[in-house]
């Protein structure tokens, strides 16, 4: 046995959490452990309740101990998000050795690098069931030609090693059905990873005012909230421009939650516009639900999404959404019913819709109520869990 495999065994002995389950073990693979913690814990619990042992392989981003505390073994694999990083050579080798040592009955992979290397390793080792969830293909209609070509080629190649390919928006489902499905690979659609609507239930006006006081937000303003990383594809500058062009500075507040490499430059731009508190950058917070409960409108300016959780959470909190008309967002937002969709880059259109919603509180509430109902009926965890259970059952029943 290789030294690395012995390390995995020693780690399991120390943790005491290696449980193959009565029906064998299943491995979840993702670039980072935070992805597993944020999106897949309910599905791992469901599989454990079905009689399977469940383990995780991901790069460490501070969530491994939380996952272990829930009873799952976590294997640290040094994935890099940069596809051509030399770290991914070691990551592939470590992942393959792990799979060789554990004889998993199924591997469920996520994220671009983890998804590609995980499928390659699982096919080479001979794992009998390989599932991949595409959380938004990295080729899309707003992508650059060269990027689209590269990511399409990689996805088409990896589809040959996939037994069940799960897509979470209609655009990806159409492409995968047309280009990736074959006698081996079945393509299915599931409306995302599910939202626990009870965590984002809208409160009364009094509760909203109380939340604003606790969070240090303007009490008598229209609160517009934006939640995302400060990175290029989330286009935070568009949010700032739309807010200022809306003319709402005196009667509204733009609250922006998140961190990222663009944050410092963004804050400098806010400072140049003025010293009032009409734009508040709060950084990455652990109580997003509280900010949603304190807000009136949700603004999204992303140019690329799969099925955005931030938009689902906002709709679950009964907020109308103003967003660009891109893949994933247009799966969620019904234009004119639960919010507004604008062409990518139409900052003036965003500004107009923000101003209109600020001036029509009854319509805000109507759209917000319709949005919450839409999430409950189609995108809630209660709706998604049974679909995923059937997918797992069907895949595990397939004869290889």
C-alpha cells in the first residue's frame, strides 16, 4: 500500500468516523470543503439515512471540522481552482489513491476541477457509479469564444466518464441533452440544491425595523441588498452605477455583502462619490438572512450563474429581484411577476426598475410574495430532496 493511502487510513483511525454503511460508501468530491458545507449536507444525510457511508474529498477552506462534527470523514485533497495548476497533478494522484483504497460504490462530483479530476479518477479506478452535478457550465452565451471552446471540450470529454449528469438550469439541460447524453450517460434536470424556506421567512414590519437597528441600516429608507463576491463576473460596479443613476441616494440605501479582490477598489470608488451612508459595504457576513429580512429589494448584477443561491434566498425572503437576464437568474425570476430581468449590461434599465420598485411599495410586496411562493413550490429543499433520492436510487440500481 502506498504511503499516501496509509496516511488516509491513519487519519480515519484517529477520527474514528470511517463508516462504510450497510450498503457501502459514497464519496462527494468538490474543489473546496466550503462548497460541500454550503450545498450538499442535506443530500449526504439522506444517503446516510438510506444506509450508505458518506465521505468527502476537497481542498481545505476551513469547513472540514464542521463536516467531521456531523459524522462524515473528510479527506484533504489539494485542488486548485486554476485548471492548469501543477497542484492538480498531485490532487489527481491523491484522489485516485483514495478511491483505490476505499472501493466506493458511487462517487458524486461537483465544481469544474473537482468534477473533471474526480470523474477521471473514478473511471480509471473502476467506481461503478459516477454522478456529476454541473453547477452552471463554464461555457455560456455571455462567455468569450476561447473560454467557451475550452470548457465545452473538457465537459464533452468528461461526459464520457459520467453515468448521470445533473443540470440545475434549463439552458444547461438543453445543451447537455443535445451534446453529452449517450447510451452510458443519462442527463437529468433538478432545480438546484434546494432552499430551506423556513430559514428565510419574511417578518413583520416591526421585526424588519428591529433588524435594521441591530444591523446599523437606515430605518426609514428603501433598502436594496446585493450579495456576492467582489469579482469580475459579479460586476459590483454595475450595482453601484445603477444605484446612483436611480436617483435614490436620499431615500434609499444600497447594502453590499461579500468580499473579494475588487472590494478595495470598489470602496475607494464609493468614497469618491461622497461620504454619506447611502452605500454600505459590510463584507462577508454569517447572517445573510438577517440582512434579507431587513431589506426591500434584491439586486443581482452577475454575468454568469448556474442557479444562484443568493437569488433563491432573496426570493424565499419575499424580496422582489432586479437582475440581468442570464442563465439561472431567468430560471428563477419571472419578469414582471417576481421581479425584473434586464439585458446584460443595461445599467440604466436596472436603475429604472430600482426606482420604480422604490416608488411602488404595494407592488414590491406583491412581487415578493409571488417570489417566495415560487421558491416554495419549485426550488425548496422539500421539493428537491425527493428528486435527488430517486436519482440516487435509479443510478445505484443500474447494472454495470
